[in-house]
């Protein structure tokens, strides 16, 4: 079972090396999707800090941030950086 993430936005930023920014509501942050979109776009990936969930409006990835801790098979930070360079 995944551990509870107390600061989901900071966890996402640290794990995937992306920058999230505050959106229109007080606890909604947006940034590039580190999952199925390979970092494309800067406002497709949404994270709700209070609820701890995420959703990408392009690739459709969704769930809770604490699920990303162990169970989500994601590329490493180095792989994501390499994809951006290409």
C-alpha cells in the first residue's frame, strides 16, 4: 500500500522535476504532464492539493498522487529530460 503524501504538489515537482503553478481555484495546480504526454504542454496536468488527486486533460491519466509513489510505472527523471531534449 502506498504511503499518504501530505504535500502532493511538492511531491510531483520533486519526483518528476516539473514546475507546477497555482490555477484558478485555491488548491488547483497545473503543469506539464509527466505521465503519458512526456512533459508536453504547460497546463495539461492538474493536481488538487487538498484532495491529493491528479488528472491530465490530454492523455487522461488520473488517480491519487500517493498511488504514484510505488505503483505507477513511470520513466525516470533522466528519461524525461532526455525526451525533452529530442
